[in-house]
């Protein structure tokens, strides 16, 4: 394997890692949004329960 092939392979790996990072960041954001929604629902349900 010559230097150019090694460089190309490293660039491919870097590109895949960048894509994976973007995907993880997107999924993390989606999870945070869902946690916020669930938390609001829990608060509403607790309020309803304690009003009884």
C-alpha cells in the first residue's frame, strides 16, 4: 500500500466517522425532545393525580 492509498483510506474513515457523528448528534437531539415531551406529560399527570 503506497502513501496515497493510505491517505485515501484514512480520508474514507474520517468521512464515515463524521457521518456517524452527525447521525449520533441528530439522534441525541431527538431523544432530548422526546424526554422533554415525556417530562411535560408526567408533570400534567402528577398535577391531575394530586388534584383528586
